[in-house]
C-alpha cells in the first residue's frame, strides 16, 4: 500500500489502540501508521488511522469532537471507573430512581464541565503514566480540567444500567463522566460499555473491521484522501504556480483572504492537498507541505 490517507477503523473490544496500529502496519505494509485518539481496551468504535505521509495530519484530527454511546452502572464505584476495576463503594439507592431523575442528572452535565481525570489513565505525571502509579497503589491529586459536553441524552434505562449518548470535546473521559453522574445521584457509578460512534463528522458506519485491512477493495472504498480528511478546516484554493512555490516552502500572496488569521487552513490545488498553513497580513505561510504524487 502506498500513498497518504486516513482510514476509519472499527476497533473491537479487547485490543489496545496500539495493537490496531501494529495490525494496520502489517496488513498495509506501511510503517507510517498512527491514530488520532486512544480508545481504552474495553471500548470499541472509531479509530481514525493516518497512513503514510498523512501521519503529519494527526494533530489536525486529534482535537475533533468525539461522540460515544455508553452504559453507566449505578450503585457501584470502581477504582478505574470502569468494569475492569476493583469495587470501592456500593449503594442500592438507585432503586428509588425514576427516568426523570436520571435524565435531570445527565442534563446537568451539559456545557462546560470541570472534570478530574481518572487515576487509571495514560495521562502523564512526572513523566510517568498515571495507570502505572495507580497499579502500585499510589494516588495522585489531579487538578480538574475544563471539558465541553456539547450534548448528552438518555437512550435507555434498565436500572441499575443507564445507556446514554454524549458528544464531547477531545480529552473528555467518559469513564469520569459516568463517575460524576453517579456521584451527582449520590450512589456512585462506573462504566460498563463504551463505543465511539463518531470523530468530528466521520461516523463509525462504514469503518473497516480489523480483518478487512487485508482486503484491498474494502481499504480503497473506505480510504479518505488528505484533503477530505481536513474538510473541517477552512479551504484556500491556489493555482499551479502558487502550489509549486508552497511545496518548496515559499510563502505566497493571499490578498483575497483578508488580513484576519483564520487559524490553520487546508491549501488545495484541484483535488490535492498542497499544504496546511496560516494566512496573516494577506500572505499564506505554509506550516506543512505535501509533495505532488
């Protein structure tokens, strides 16, 4: 497999995100493969794999909003905040809940939320992943950080299990959201199921299964070219002369774009991604350039 692009992969429960990257490297015979947002081993769903030179696009995809379907089990809190952890508290207070009470608790987490990351996470403290410290029984006091819950809705309630959908900013821990929902209801909770159903505008529907990485026809059908992968960025069209200059790292005039800095822009010549850059003062400055295949 040659070229650059993005592949949507439907990760099953069990393997790590790194396992999926390793499998893609073998199947595609391409060393340069990366992903744009880790899924816990017990979680399933959409991983966007960046292939070949498209690994350089990962930073523009990692920050996209994520959508999940999840199940929180009320009344049991675990140290890892998911089903794999040790039970740290139990309550049967959930037996008196009705749908209105649970829905109100969920809605209470809409908008800007200050969330304390889980003790069992890949977040690094002092250069070491938190989960390594947690496995040794060490507890680190972590500061709450701001995340954005764009939407949260109750899908099904079969107490003590509550199924919900959430669309949230990158960096949100759904495990910790389940923990906080349980705490807001006064009974504790942990996550028993998590599936990522979308990254930005990319849905899990139509994503490859790991086995389909071996099928060239399925890979070709699912392939997202670099320009399409950056559809969420403002697009700036250039002619052949400007495309050549940009690919050699030279700045080009962009008077029609105005003087306002729009942030990163995807620079296109026809159907090709030429560069990602910034426009400032009527000049387009390339940040990353992509050769003409």
